[in-house]
C-alpha cells in the first residue's frame, strides 16, 4: 500500500484566484521567461552524440561516468518531482504572475537537464536507475522542497532563498566548474547546456528576493536565514550536489567519491575534492555576502572537509 | 471544526526510470519539444492595430481576452499538480512527466499572449464582474489532482484529453473568421498547442486502458460527467454556456467581438462546434467501453 501524508498544506483552503493582478509585475522575471522561451535546446538533437568516442575510455572509466551522470540525472529529476509545487504556491497566494510564467520554463529546463544527464549516462554504457549501494539514497533522495512549498507555515521567500539563491547557486557553480574542467567534448557540451539554463534560474531568485526582502519583517527574515542555513548545512554539505561533501563514511559514499575521481581523471564530467573545494567555499561565501543586502546574516558552517566557512 | 487535510501520496523516488517505456508517449514528448514558439517574436504584434478600432470594439475585445486569461491562468497550478501527482505514483513512465513540463511552458506563452491582447485593447481586467462567475472559474483543480483519492488516470482522460480538446475546437473556431494577422496567428498557435495537448491525453489513456477494470471505467465516467458539467458546459471555457445572468457581460463581449471579426465566433457556430465535438467524444468513449455522459446541447 502506498504511504499517504495528511499533513496540513496550502491545498486545505479553497482556491480564490481573483483578482488576477498583473499590475504588480516583475519585469526582470518576465524577461527571463522570454529568454528561456527563446533559447530552447533539445538534448537529443543539439548534442552531437554520434561523435562520442566511447572507445577512448576504459571499462572502469565508463562505469564511473555512468554513475556520475546517473546520479546527476536523479538530482535533476528531483527538480521536476518537487519544485513544480512552488508554482502551485505562487498561484494559491496570487503572487506576481511573472513568477508562475518563469517557473514553467524552469521546470521544462530541469526536465531537459534530467534528459541530457540520462543520455550522457547512456552514451557511457547505460543509465543506472538507482544507487548501486542503497544506503547512498539518503544523500540524493530529496531536498524537501515540495514539502516546504505546500507547507502554509513556510514563508515563500524562505523557500525561494533556500532553493534558488542557495542550492541553485551552488549547482550553477558546480556546472560552470564542470564546463571548464571536462575535456571530453560531449560531456562538456552537456555541462555547458545546463550551465546556460542555470544562469537564468539563479537570476530569478536574486531578482525576486531583491524585490521581496525589503518587505519582510524580522521574523520572516529569520525564517529566510534558517531555511538557507538548513539547505547549505544539511543538504549541500551532506553531498547533495558533490559526493565528497557527504558526511557518512559508508561504503556507498566511498565508492561514489572514487567514481567521481575516475570520471574526473578521464575528463568525462566530474570533479574531486581538492579541485572543487575552493569553488564550493567561494560559493557559500558569496551567498552569505549577497544575502547581507537583504538584512540576513547566515551562520558559519562547519564541515570536516572544508573547515568552517 | 478541524479542516479536512488533503491526502497526498508519499513519493518513493527510486528507481528513477528515465528510459523510454511507451513509444507513443515518447513520440508525443518529442513532438512537443519541437513545437516551441515565442510570444514576443512569433506574433506580428505590429499588425494588431488595436488603437484604430472604435471604442465599443476595444471594450469588447479587452473583456474577451481578459476572460480567456482568467481561464488559462488555472493551468499555472493544474499542470504542475498533474506532473507532481505522476511523480508520486510509483512506476509511471517518464515521457508524460517530461511532456507536461513542455506543455506548461506553452500554457505560459498562451497567458502572456492573452495578457498582451487585453492590454492592447485598453487594459487587462483582473476579475469578472460577477462573484458567481468567479466561483465557476475557481475550480481548485490542484487540490483535486494531488488528493490521493482522485483517480489520476480518469482525471487525465477527462481534463487533459476531453477538456483541452474542447479548448482546441473553440480556439480553432475563433480563428476562422479573423482577418487580422496578429489575432489569427495567436489563435492558430494556441489551437495547435491545444490539439497536441489533447492528443497526448488520449495517448496516455490508450496506454493505461488495458489495465483498467470496471471500477476504473466508472471512475472515468464520473470524472467526465464532472468535466462536462463543471467546465465545458458551465461557462468556464466559453461564456455563452454559462447560465443566464452569470456571465452576461462576457457573453456580450464575445458576441460583439465575433461580429467585429476580433477573434471570437457566433454562438450558433460555437454550439455546433461543441455539440459535434462532444458527440465525437461520446463515440470515442463507447469504443473504450466507457459510459459517456448524456448532455444537452449547450
């Protein structure tokens, strides 16, 4: 029998969509929607898959890359399974219509990213549907965004700050970094395609929060701070995007880190602790600095591999 | 009294199946990706020439396009809800989920176009004059979709195939007597999107149908009755179907816009088109051993 949640949600009060006010527009967000609609690409047609030189790589390298790209596909799938709940939240709260419009193309882009990661794993020998070692599932299964989006007690701005201005900012830096260090042209094209879309995703969050943050009271800003801190400390610093940040010393995590190293050495689209660490630290520092403009002060974050950030 | 809480399925994420499982749905997704258009660049807005029209035409057109936006707005929550529900249902294939993400972008483009039209004719109107008509439009579909008690296959048949099919018929009809290139292009783009969206709904159900039992067919029938009564024949899609007194202003605006060639159709034509469409739907349902609802011509 499937499990059922009966937690209180925003769906428990009836829809009241009127007035549908478009006067309170965020022009910069609408422009991001137009840019996304204009710059569409298709993972199946716009990556030259037939030029992938599989024979250049060893079985071990291909196995490692299959794991790396499959893992990334699971994360992108999470974005289509969870983040669309934010659109329902926008509509329920009669927020600026630009937000809902932009999020449609964002969800489509997340689907595109899941597809391109899947195709890259397939090119390397076959997509893997679940972590080979099940104990690793916990690190990548969810960032809790759907639950937050449907929770009437969670301030929407806290959710956007945590998901977009923190998690997506980290994701953007990861893909930008991968675009720079990946030597295989097909794997690099996949990373670049994702990076181009992620630029808009991040911009959305900062544009929106620039408008909303001045309107939040102290308690709401505190919620923003806490949600971002949880996302960084409990999700990102637990290996959500980068396996070397996972804090459980299990066989599954050790294997994942090793596969990333082999993929990195092959230039097939992964990174390793010593290369990515300064980038991750800079990401967190930049996020903290940018959020100060909203009146938020993020706490220091501790991790055995990064020290205190 | 405690509020009733929506019962939502708990996701079992793994295995995440991303490979092709249903060829017809994969094909629908591929076509969908290739059909993208841009609401800024792909409509000749400079040919709309709304300012040159008499005031009465402009008033009718602004209300007509605003009303269409009120209905289209529902998709900003409905489509993500269907997508999430499919993700919560264990073992569903990936193509419909991917498809819905593309569909929703196109629905956003429709909303953007409807807004631009309303603004061009004198300004978008944010709500209906009648609270009762507003109540017809507040369907709360996201709640129903995410409620685990709602049979999602039945929902997709009734809403994604039949309801959207009715929209396709209407948008196509609206474009038949329009000479203005901006309006006809906009209506044609929307109608074409809706046709593909509806076709996807039928493909989805065709894949599920072999596994349906009598209870599933009964659930489908019930959901279709609901769509007929609450949406297609309620005035949600077109105000001429609304009960007298409910959407009179909107109905008059459509009538006037039809006579002025501004992107609507006469009521007799709409009645004929909808009746023909619903008769086709009934035949199709009978072929699927689903009891089709009786309906009076709108």
